[in-house]
């Protein structure tokens, strides 16, 4: 009976240790997903900055055209 109980306890111990190892591996793999989301956010920010620059350039062109039109008058 003692041998059977010791075998059962050792099996449970081995399973718990292996379960902890898999849990730690899963935690280490999870941060790999975050950079993808960060990259997407950075791309959106860059795109927004480009759009703002394009709008500013168009606004400057309109101002320049208006000044030219005023000078011609």
C-alpha cells in the first residue's frame, strides 16, 4: 500500500511540474503577439502623419495661389 501511494504521489508531482513548465512557456509566447499590434498602431500613426502633411501641403498651395491671384489684381 505504501509503495502504491508513493508511486501515485510521484506521478502527481511529475505532472504538476510539467504543467508548470508548459504554463511558463505559454506566458513567454504571449508577448510575441503584442509587437504585431504595436506595429499596426505605428503604421496607422505614420499614415495619419502622412495625411496631415499632405493636407498641410495642399493648404500651403492654396495660400500661394491666392497670393498670386491677389498680386495679379
